[in-house]
């Protein structure tokens, strides 16, 4: 397994901001899966969801690492280095 990038190595969980996609809950949107930002706890929908709010959060904030917020999944993704752990 390759070494983790610094972003993944330094990422730590935060309290999630909501129990669903923050933007979808406000607008009545829907999501497929949820992702949680490990910089601020923002919860957004995945790239398979119509609005891709997790990726939009990265582009707006440059917070580099998301984790899956799905029960039973335990992985993280670094947008900067395009590495999964």
C-alpha cells in the first residue's frame, strides 16, 4: 500500500454538521450517499448524487479530505492528491 499523503495523515473527524446533506436539506434535494469533511464537519452528498455537494464544498473551501458518512464504510478521500485510504 502506498504511503498516505499529508492531508490524509493529518485529517481528524469532527462532529458532523447535520444528519444529511446540509444543502439538500435546505433546498429539498436528494442524495445517494453522504460524505463528511474532516476539516470542518460539513456533510455533503456524493458525486453520484444530483447536486454533488461534497465536491462543491471542496472547491469552495479547499478542505482536502472527506470521509464516507455511510454506515459500515470506513474510508477517506483526499481531493488534492486523489488518494483513498
